[in-house]
C-alpha cells in the first residue's frame, strides 16, 4: 500500500516543528492537495490547528501508548483518501520516554510507519555547525530515514545559502528551504502550550504561513520526499476498526467549546464505530444538557473560563441532577476540574462548578504534572472490570483539595512502571480522572463505557425528558 507520508521532526523542543508543519500544511492545501495531518505523541493543541488548516481531523500516533499495529491501523484509516500525509513529531527526533531507547519518540514512530523524516533545524545562530548537526541526526540511528533538512528562523537568503552549502558539503540530505522569523506568524502560548485553534481567529496567521512557505520552501521537493516513502505493509486484520458498522443505539453528549476541546479523534471514532451517536454541547453557552445517555467531558482550559462556567448555573444544575439520578458521566482532566465543587484559578479567584466531586481544583503556578501513565482499574467502573489496563498521559497544573471523602478506582504508574498514585474519582455512575486515556490502548473499554451508558439509561429512564 503506497501512502505518501513525511514526518516533520525537530532537533529539540522549540526548534519550530509546529510552525513548519502548519506552513507546509497550508501551502500543500493551497496547491490543491488533500493532506492528512497527524501528530506524534499525546498532544491536543497542535492537532486542533492542523484540522483548521487542512479541514481534516488530525490523528495522534504514539509508540508508547498505542504500539506499532494500532498506529498503523489509525494511519491507514486516516490517510486512505489523502494525497499525502504530514506527521508532526514531538520534542526532539530521538526524545521519548527513555534516555537510552527510542520508546515513545518520533524516531520510533518513523520506524513503525516506515516514514521518511524532514529535520527542522533552528538556523538563527549557526552556519557550518548546521552540517555537524544534520550529519549526526541522519547517522545516529540508521533505521531512521532522515531525508532532508528545513531551516527555521533564518533572516536572509544569504544566511540560508551558508547553511544549505554547509549541509550539502557533509551529507546527501535534501535541503528544501527555510522559514523567516516573523512575529505575525506566531501563535500565542500559555501554561499548557499554544492557544487552541477553537479560541483563536488564526486565519490570517495560517495564510501568512502559507505565503512564507511558498516563497522560501521548495514545496515540490517536500512532496517528492513524501512520495519517496516505501510501501506500507499492513496486517490483513486491522488492530482497530474505525468504520461505523453498528446502529447508533447510545447518545453521547460531548462537551465541546473553548473550555473543553481536548479529545483524541480516534476516541470519538471508536465510540461511533461501537454504536454511539455523538451530540456536541457547550457548558459555556448552552442552558441545559442534551437528551443523552452518557456525558463525556474532555480536557481543556476550564480554569481560564471559570467565571463564564460559574455564571452558567442552569447547565451546572442540569449536569449535577443527571449525575444524582444515576446518569453515566465520564470526564478527564479539565472535565474532572469542572465536576468539582469549585476551581481556584492562578489569581486565587474561586469559581463555583458542578459539585459532583467533593473537592476543589486548585491551580498552581509551578509544579506541573506531566508524563505517560499506565492506568489500572482497581475496582469495576465505567471503563471495565477490575484489572483492566489502559495507557494515556497526564499534563496539568492543578491539584485536587478534597472537601469530603473521595473514592478512587484507578492506580497510576509512569512509563517505567513506577507507581505514581491513585486516579479516577468515582461517585455513583460518574468517573472522573486527571489522566487522559487513548481508547486505542485498550479497545474493550469502549464497549464497557457504552454498556454502562445503556444500563444507566434503563435505570434512569423514568426521569428522562423528551
């Protein structure tokens, strides 16, 4: 199966992978190509920008969370009708969950997908040293096929020629161009990363990125590098079936607005494939919840919208009533924060929240929690029986301060298997975790989650409204 594809990798975090990726996506789309975006690693913000630029949902691929067979299945499904795929890497090319192995790294994903790599180098303060850097990255792991270099933050054509000639003199890598530093092309960031696509009017930024790429990057050479990828061999039976094949028998209300927009696209598609009808609603704007069997609150930035969320007392009351009568609720990170009694933001202001969880979520200016997580269920819950294991990650600045007794039903460990602590607060048929799960790490949880919603619908049916 030939699927043109190219991984955009950086020498380190901050080299400019996201800027380069968005510029290439925008330029390729302007050239009339159907481009499938993907993102290596556990990230929600970059894929949102990918989707706005291309008009196609971006897919997360991750060696540690998902493994090779699931990554290939997701990629194959997503790229089937695309002209080519652009996959944005994470951190530096060889950075992952281990300092001595490639587990969880962009390099590991490149090998799993047999994808060529375009290396992004920050050329702002170097000349011939760029050749040593390019040479080292290309030779470090012969199984990773680095095929080209693109320079970022280069102010002039003359400087670019120095960098290009240096790399060409020491390697056989293609040097495909550069991007100039331009504040007008920058997307603002905050404590969890870039501002999200849903809250930003980024059309002008994306257009400027496309113009810059067309001016200083040989886009045709980028296309050729993507087309140089070997045929991708897939198993006869895919590890995941993401095609909708069952009747929609469960209505799942998904909170989606500027406060809640962190969802893995494949989580939603796995729910659909298992018989879920996805109904979007907004805790910021809507007066009540839709008529659904399961509420799903993803992560996001509820701490930034604390005042607006608190002001919408009607929907908070409706969610609380849904939980109290036994409705099924699943929440992650920002969703967990919203279900507590209150959020205290970075300025110390307290905002009333839903009140299902007997705790307050308190933002910290330091002390970030970050890392891969293995999640083991220590009690039966919405996600399955005791002993069920999923993989995901944590990334948050808040902590729970209990105001009453909390029942935890999950145990966390890090990428090395070291215990991290409990997670998964359960109350009635509400389950709220700090960790984000990728359902592809344990597809059985989708059936358990929808099954729990069906049982809850049966139990609370007399209380439902038309």
